[in-house]
């Protein structure tokens, strides 16, 4: 099973960073929660990043979804077909998830706050073991005159 990290605005990186041999989700502090997830002994580690985890589900991926919020905003997941959350941590502006995304699965991320031109809605898909990101532009505001 390949491993990926999804950072702000839909940027995807191969591998998941380790700190002290564990995956860290969230952060310490008031209103936050740091979760440390141990990795299996036979995990493929390159430097300080895990690249793959042995699994019978070769088309599934392990994905670390970091904080997606805009400046002074928040974020949430919606439409999570094929996404199984394994662990959760919390940062100042929202959650972080470690999840398995099955082949053909998807998750939609809605973001609020100042996004500085980035998409408000991002769809993450697993296409045969590769992560695909689709920026979804919000509908333009409508008035009664437009209808």
C-alpha cells in the first residue's frame, strides 16, 4: 500500500513523515490533540518517511490529510465514499486524519477562511493506487434576476 501526505490546497507528496518512529497527527496545546501512530515493523522506510506498508489491498493507499484550513478558517470532510479513518489529531484550526482510501474511493474537502485564490472545495480520488486531486470551483453567486 503506497503512502501519501496531502497538505494545504491539495498538494500531494509521496510518503508520510515520521517523528521518533511514529506518525504524528495534530499538535500539542490548548484545544488541540497530538496523536502518535506507531507503524508496523515491516514498513518500507526511506530516510524519515514511510513510502509503503505491506498489504493485500495493493490498490488502496494510506493518506495523511494535514490541516486544510485557510487563514482564520476551518475545514471539513464530506462525501467520504471508500475512505476509512484510522486515526485523528487536532490542530489549532481543525483536524488531521490518517486514513485508507480504497481504489475508486474519494473524499471532498471544504475549506473556509482566506484562501488567497486556492479552491474552496477539493476532491481527492484514488485512481488505481495513485492520488488524483480535482479543484472544484464553487458556483458563482446568483440573484433572483439570474433565475
